[in-house]
């Protein structure tokens, strides 16, 4: 089977058409899970299917050939991809979502150049293992190495962060954007190297003395930026509140959508297993066992609640952007991390669904090598090691901000 034989959807798809297209990829994504794990990324076939369905264009501005359909549509699509394979969903989201940050915070000239790529895909990494920046005429020379650059396999660009020394000796973080010819992807990801999310293409990237024009570097202050009267460069350029570019909620939403999709995948697998026999007396089909009925009900309600809460939080995020455009108060960092707190709770619900599904499915159904339930559990376990999955740290930071203290994370 190849998705490339299927006709692409319309050139100007609606939100619902995009979601349905992403949903239609689910069977093939599941068929390819083992192959993608070995590859450490998704295949060229799936990449071409994403292009045909315009899934990379959802957050790309219309001015530069994109669909500009907004965050709720984007995350609905992301959940569907992750439901097919959480590793692929992680990779696709962290490669395609940076169109949002880039279009919001970089100047027009940078956008004109980078958005000439078809499609535009960019991995990004905030914390270098090592990096040096030297000022030169017209810009900078950048050298360094960044690990865990999820979504990098098909990236047309890379958006790393490095520190630039200021005249007073202080060091300020800047985000850069470089084209594909200026960075090297290291072969250090995939099955056998991590416990899960094998297909996330989270390889290391190296840059060796690449020139970066001054307009392709901006201060990395996206979390704390104050809009003032005019908003961000992206809002001024595109006139869409989408590109006001708050990032605290959206970064965590990008990780959380993977776990929501994973929880829904566990729900699907648990339903499939309900016709198996109970693991304990009386030996009846699980569908007739009160214990399995209870556990199945928990998995379904937790998984669906996680999706509903995530999307509701994203809708509120978009409404706060629009309210400022309509003359209301600025959507502040305080409100951003408050919405982020809701997204954290969506992630917790998803994790609980995954835990219930895995621990009650039975050893043969979940714990043996090669089971789908086992794969999903290990994908979720990999997520739980991420700094963005340290929920108590995020919630403590929210509490501090609500009490008038500085944002720490």
C-alpha cells in the first residue's frame, strides 16, 4: 500500500478536511510503525503524503503561500497524526510548528527568504551543547552543536538558540534561522538508542562557522515579550492575531498533543483487546467482565477528556489574542502560563489513560516485545523524561507568576 496513489485533497482545504485527511493516514502510520522506528523518523512516503495534504502549511502565512488556518486546526491535525504513531506526531509537530514562532517574531526580509521553501519545515533547539557566535560585517558567524532536534529529517531550515555577547559583557540569547545547506544532521537517533519515540527524528545537529545575516537573528525573548501598541513583527506584517506569538502554552501544547494522540491510540488498542479472554476467573470475554468494562470506561473517558481539555485551552489562547486586537487587554505572560496550566492537566489526563490501559491490558497484550500497547507505553515513558513533562515544575512556576513573582519556566 502506498498513500502516494491517493489523490491529494483540494488546494484550499477547510479545517475539517485537513483533520479528516490526517485521520485517513492512521492505518498506514500504524502499518509503518516498525519501519519508522528503525529509520528514526517517518518515511519519504509519509512526508509526501503530508505535502499532498498541505499539512505543513497550516500555520504558514497566506502571504507566503500558506493556509494560515490557526492553532485549533493545527492541534486537531496533530492529535490525529499522533494517534497513528506518537513518534511521527512528535516529529511532524516539532518540524512544522516553528512556522508559528518564525512568522511571529522574525522580520519581513527573513520571512521572504525562508518561506520561499516548499514546504517550510524547521527543527529548533533552545539549549546548545556548545555554541559560539562571532559578530562580522552584516551578521554573525555561528558554530555549535545542539541535541534533540525533533523533526529535523525533512527540515528545510534550522532555528537554534545561542548567546551573543553584548558590549557590557552580558550574554543575551538569540534565535537564528539557517537554510539546510548550513547545518549537518548527525545519525544518532532511532530504535536501539532510546526507549521510545523512535520515529521523532530527534537527531543532533552541528553548524560549522556558518554566516547568518543580521535579519536572520532575533532576541529569544518570546515568552516575556511585551507587545506594546503595535504587537509583534508578525502581527504587523500579516495582520492576524495568530502571529502575536506567545509561546509558553503553545510549546507545551506541542508536546501534549503527542500524549493525547497516544492515549487515544491506547483507547483504540484496548477496545480491540476487549474480545480476548479475561486474565482471571471467570474466563469470559473481557467485554463481559465487570473489571475490564470499568478499565475500558476509564481509558475512554480519560483519553477523550484530555483531547477536549487541550483543544479548549488552545481555543481560549486564540480568544485572548483576538480580544487584544478587538481593543481588550494585552494577552500577558501571566495569562499565557495560566492557559499552559490547563494544558499540563490535559497531559496528566492522557498519561493516566495510558497507564490504566497498559497496566490492565495483560502481559501478553502489552508487555511482550512488539505489542502496540507496549510501544505506546514506551513512547509515553520517553515523553515523561522531557523537561516540558515536569508538570510540578510548570505548575509551581504558574503559582509564582499568579502571585506576582517572575516566571522561572
